[in-house]
């Protein structure tokens, strides 16, 4: 009986914290996916890259996903 009472009292904040954490992770994943797509589009449209560089960067972006997007952002876009 005591355990059930304790469980009822603490379940509300725990559920709220778990929901907040799940929403935070979901928002972060949405942001990273949009960032990744924007880097692929930027790479495909960038005129200063040669065709072979563009193909190499697109392959890096496709296979390394978010890490590749961060590398591309700091190596090419931020120049």
C-alpha cells in the first residue's frame, strides 16, 4: 500500500520529464535533418566546386549524415 502511494505521487513529474526529454530529442532530430538537407542542396548548387568535388562532398554528406553536414559547413560553406 505504501509503495503504491509513493508510486502515484512521483509518477506525474517523472512522466512530464520523460515527455519533455522526448520532445527535446525529437526537435533536435528535426533540426539536424533539415540542416543535413540544406547542406546537400547547398553543395549541389555551389558554383565554386568542380564536378568531382561536388560528387565527393555529396557522397560524404549522404554517407556521414549529420557529421558530414557539420564537416561540410565548416570546411566549405563557412569559408
